[in-house]
């Protein structure tokens, strides 16, 4: 577990962990898939992960946000599968330069709050879990808004029958105290070494 001060910080840590994990697998151009109408925070990377263009206005460079994020419709299994296949093909020009593109992670909220209170489906999250397993990617669940009992179980992903490699928490975690946490298990838990990530507090 990595403790920090907010949900944005916990998600930022998860994004960095996913990129490092992909880099360890030889992927130079790691891509994290998030959902349209998602919300993951207000730092530059987490607001890029947020699949809502209205939050990107005024923060782009040459019309681009942070590179390495792609968006897919929430709960659409076929679109998710197609996007994973697309990402895992490195453009020819990039391959000639020795680069390799691949899926680093699928990062989803078990229930979308800003997307209109939309719960994830068991089928969608099962597909995301299998795609991550088949492609060596990490499944990340953003539990900042729905975690700590807000879905009827302690964690939202428990309602969906999947175990993520990484999940994040904040808001209700502190009961008003500014705290966040990123939790990882298995191989994901050993990605960061001393000095790879930290927080002042």
C-alpha cells in the first residue's frame, strides 16, 4: 500500500506503476485504457485519464493532453476488445525506431459517478480482467468515489466478481481527513523499488 493525500495522488501513483510495469516488459509506448465519461482526478495525468473533454480545455499542448491514454465506451465489451487489439499493434514507423506499443493497464471505476451513476457490468469487468491477463497488462480499479462501502460492499469491484491488480481509494477512506491510498497485489506490488515513487506526507 502507498499512502498519500488525495484520490488524484493515488491514481497518479497507479498510472506511474502501470507505466513502469509495462516498461519492464519492453513496452516503450505504454497505453492506459480508461472509459468515456470517467473521472480520475485533476493532476495533469489523472485529468488526461478522465474521459471527459470538458476537463481538458485549457490544459493541452498543441491540442494534446498527456500521451498514452485511450478511451472506450463504458460497459461495451466489443469496443474494449477492439481497442486492445489496435493498441497492441505498433505503427510501422515507430517499430523501425525500435519502439513497441502495448496496453499497460485498463483503468476503470466500478461505478461511474460523473458518468451519470452508471454501475459497471459483470460481463465488462470480466472481459477487462481476461484482456489484462492475456496481454500482461494490469487491471486498475479506481475506488476513490465508490469504495469504502458506498456500493453496498467494502469495495465496488467486489460487486463485479473481479480482483484488480491495483486499486485506489480516498474520500471516504479518511472520513474527512485528506488521505488516499494505492494498493497493489502480486506482481504489481513489486514494481516500485526504493525511490521510484514517494509523497512528502
